[in-house]
C-alpha cells in the first residue's frame, strides 16, 4: 500500500473475545513482516498463563514458525543456502515470547479472501481492512520504535530499518 507516494504496511492484532484491536505500522513494506508482528503483538498482549489461539492467513508465516524455525535455529538462523533468514529478529522474538508462555499457544491457518460468510472469514476480512487503515497511522505508531528492546532480546545480524 502507498500513502502519499510512500510504501506503508500496517498490522492488526484483533482480540475477538474483547473486540479490541492493537494496530500500528512497521518499517518493512512486507506482508510477511506484518503478519509476524501481529503475532508478536498478540503474544505480548495475552496473559502468559491463558490458552490462546492466533489465526493468520499467511502460509509463509505459518511454515516459518511451525516448520522451518526449528531447522533455522539449528543452523544459527541461516537458510539451506547459508543466507540469513528473512525477518530473523521478528521470528526469534515471536519464538521467545511463545516459549515463555505457560498457557497453550495455538497457531491456526485461515484461508484468505474467501467469499463465504463464515465467522472466521468475516473476522479475517475485518483484520485485512483494519491493517490497511493501520498503514496510514504514521511513524508515531511504528512498532519498531515502540519495541526497541528487540535488539537486546535477539542476537542475530542487525536488522536494517529504513524510515524513508
């Protein structure tokens, strides 16, 4: 999405039980990064002892966290061709938050852009709509600025953050 000629990406973490949304922008113009940040925000805002279910419509994010993360950790966050894993700090932080929880954390894949009127489809459409709105919030809502501690919590290669 572009706002005033500049690429912008928003994220939303919707807590269905409370009808509450946490939203903001991210420095990366990437749907995958936004999906990971939404999961991070869900983990940060959930009681650590409560069981939670997080839904995403991103195949890449699901596979990254459920299939590839264990392998990447054994390879020191490198891919099979020895490249640094994309969004490594976001992924490591999400993993750390999930591991520190006492309650169960379930990650569930929903199909994107469905035409039916099931509850999960309607909720996914709502999150997509809110994410587009969040992209226009501006730099004061940028998650990277709020979460400076991510640099301390992870030990991967430096994350390059562009503000322009």
